[in-house]
C-alpha cells in the first residue's frame, strides 16, 4: 500500500501578465511545445478556440457559447480582456493506482471574456496544455447575478476530418452498451446494438457519451471527455449536421434545465487527450491531473486488494438475491465463502442480498421504503458474519442496492454508514438499478452527480471505500477522494451470465481506450468455469481462462473481484495467478495495442 506524504507537486508556477494589445490572442503550449490551444474572436465577436499539434490543426476554430434562463444568450459581441500565461512542473504520489508517481507538467493561460455592451457579463476561461492533451473550463462571476440556471452549454469541437470513432450512445442513465466502430459521420443510434436495460433514456440519436475516442486519417488518436465533474450535469456530445462538429449537450434535469448554480461557479474541464498511439492514450494521466489534490488527511484505511462475492451464483440462477429456499445470502453460506477466502488470502467478501427488501425485487418502481440498509434479511446475521470474518481475517463489503429510490437512500445513509463504521466494514458497493426517484431525474444529471458526491464524502467521513455501480462516469475524482476506488459504468462481466448474452472478445480491446481512460472499472473478472449449460438459458462464456486472467492487468481496478464460485476454483491453476496478481502498481506500461484487436500491458 502506498502512502501519500502530502502533495509532492513542487509548483514551479510562473505566470506572466499579458494584455490583448501586447499579444493578439491568449494561448498556451505544452511543455514539449507540440500542442497549443489558442482563443480568439471572429468578426461577430464570437469566442472561438483551436488546438494545434506541431502547427497543424487538431481541432479547427470552434465556438463557445451559453444559454442561461431569463437572460440573453452569451454568444456574440464579446471582448477578450487581459490574460496571464504560466507554466507548471512537478509530480505527485498516488495513494493507489497504475503508477505510483505522476508527472504534472503543463503550460496554462487564464483570460476573461466579456460582453462589449452592458451588462458586460464575463466568463473567465482557464486552459492547461500537457504533452498528452488539453483541458479548459469556465468560471461564471457575479456579473451574471447571485445564481443562474444554465439551459445549454455549447462547447463545440470542430474536427479536421471524418475520423474513425469508438462510441456508445448518449444515454442519460446507462453506459452499459457495446462500443461501436464507425466514422463520425455514421454515429447514429440506429447503428448501435441496444439492450433492454432497467433504466435507459437515449438522448439525441446522433450523440455519444464520453469518453469517445477517435483515430484521424493521419493516425493521430484523440479522446474527448471531461474532468472534475462537480455540481454540474454530465456532458454528452452531439454530432451536428455537418458531420464534423461535436457540440456539448448536458443531461437535463426533471424541469429541462441543465444546471442550477450559485455564483461564482466553475464548470468541469472539457478535455481532449491526444496521442500518437493507443498506448499513449492509455498511459495518459490528463484526467487525474485536472483534479484537485487529495483532501483526506488519513488514508491508511484505504487498502487496495481482491475480494470474493456471493454474487455470481445469483446471476447464474443457482441462488437468488431474495431470501427463501434458494436465497444465497445466508449466515451459513457467508461463512463457507469466508473460509475459502481466508484459506486463499482474499481479504474481503461482498454479500449481495444480506438486507431486507430483496423479496420485492423485480419490477420498477419498487414500493416505497422497500430496502433497509441496516436490517438483516431472514437467515442472515450481519453481526455474526462480521465477527466470523474478523476471526478469519476477511472483511465484509457492504452492499447498498437502492433500486434508484435515492430519496429513501438519503434518509437512511447516515445510519447505514454509522453501522458500517461500528462494525469495521471498510467498503461498500452501491447500486442504482432502475429509474431514478425523484421521478424525472437521471443517473447522469446534476441532481445525481451531487448525490454521488454526498455518498462519497459521507463514506470518507466513516472511513469507507466506495465501489459504485450504475454510476456517473469517472472524471478523475479518485485523486481528490481516493476512497472512490472503482466504478462500473460499462457492460461488465455480469453480461457473461446466462441472462446477459455474453460480451464478445473484442469488447475488452476497446474498453481500455474508451471507458478505461476515465478511471478504474469494477469489471468483476475471474470466471474459470466457462460452460454454463447446466443453468437455465446458459451456454458457453465467450472467453477463455487466459483471457479472464488478462483482465486483471488490462482492466485496471484497485479492488479486483475473484468472481467465480469457490467450488469452481478448487484445483484450478488459474487461482494461483488471481491470488498473486497485484492491484496497486509501481509503474504500468502499454507495450502495444490496436483498438478493437489487441492490447498488451506490463
């Protein structure tokens, strides 16, 4: 386990004040001088930016504008004010991760853009340019008022060609899709394979969720995403009619607005990772580098590792989440798993179905107050199981499946986390299956972004790590809150179950260069029994044991699951690898890769 000895970022931050009269346009370059971002105005006073690499456009001049409720659009008649440029160089140490030390070197520019005419509403713009990409964000000052309701953010990304893209549809509630490989001009939900998900709200048919990754005709790789998503709606990207321009499209709230904020307010970073190869994208730390330093004073309780779970049997249909004759979460079964985990050195056990409410699972919306997050289900004794686990050196991972009744969960959260802290439970898997309550809100909207953050902060106060399912996408927050150890947000291994239809082999040669660029994935690898024909609707898992073991290296998470049943690991040589493989690395290197075909990680 690595320890954070304070922020090692030795800030050699040099700012030089410049005015628009001294230099035409505010701009910043990467430390190696290859990348540059520049801001400018067109003849109508519209704000534009462009990104170049070695003098050649990567993003052609692209407009930025905002629509705010009950105010004129902030779009034309703008003036660029004074600006400052700077450089920073340093490194910081992770609490856990693919690499222990991360370089944080960038050039920066900070400028104010305001209306030439009254009321002179201003937005401050900050950009940072790293060797592996760029990020920029906006700050609204009180020239707009005490608070604003943002109806639309129109950050555009004008491409230089019809790039090859790897994408999933812009769904406001789920990321659990296969990735599609098409030209940008062919991005269309009609070209995507859709699934009957418990909660799915598709946006514009020509829009995508981020990260979305592309390859240019010249062989350059780009990935578009966002960093430090805080008190704002998640961003999707809409392909405009010219088939070359992407426009930010925020996930709406129940009332149709996109974000309601008090001023001053700073948006998330809009990010573009840029690399000469897929390996360069995968090794990029741009997203984390655009987040704030760790705010947790004590991180000794944050322990990466592997875990087992009363989980796969439920998906196979061998057991059920609900109590009864086939209920999998019993005290006896938990002790059997603990014995196996202890014998083989697995430090943690997830138990799904331990609490009251699972007998009502299966249709949405569930009745109010279905789940309790402090009361045991029949045939399960939490106190007894925790005590037995402590004797055997196996800690429990709590399971808080909310069925997306978030208002009810928020009423119970404090008591639930108090119980975990009292029992010494150091991790929780949260779940949000189904449509969000309150009705009309979405998993990826501002309301839920703020809920996920409340959970994370409350967990930190109680020294609990979080593994989030049905989450908001990662945007580098693990740097600030290292107890945010992993998220799902992908079509994971559970889809290899009899009901799931299977994930084809190429799936995980795309995920590392799309969803994987955002942050750690709770993919739940480790299936070793591939023939599922004994189970209803079961057939062979489209994988091999070797492929499953490779997942532990290629699909990074500091909390990796050994997902198969204990009896399937008996006498299995692969178990030795699963036990030995680390989940916290000194350094990681991508040796070679071709998106959709192969990837080699060391």
